[in-house]
């Protein structure tokens, strides 16, 4: 599993992934990811909402995404789960 050195690194990875998805024609998936990212409020509930969005993108668009992007989303999901379960 990828280890993010900071929240900023993780946040940049989400932004970059959403931009790649949009560029690759997956605007709806990118929008869902950005919507979840916008829910971050420094509390566990914000992270849980982001996790819901990541999992929704995986369920609805995972097979259509580039394999590397789908794998990155899965890694992000695992990382976020650790935050939510603390």
C-alpha cells in the first residue's frame, strides 16, 4: 500500500487523479471524487464521506477507468479506512 507522507500529498494525489479521470473522459467519476473531497472538514465524518465517494466511483466506474487509476483509488480507499477507523 502506498504511504502518503502528509495530508497535502494525499490531497494532491486525489486532485491529480480526478484531473486524469476527467481528461480520460470520466467526468462523472471525477465529479463524484471531487464532491467527496469537498466534504473533508477535519473530522472523521468528512473522511467517511470521502470514503463513500471513492467506493462509489470504484463500484460505478472502476472497470472503465485506466487500471492504474482504479488501483490508486483502491489504495486510497484502504488509506481512508484506516483514518475513519481510528
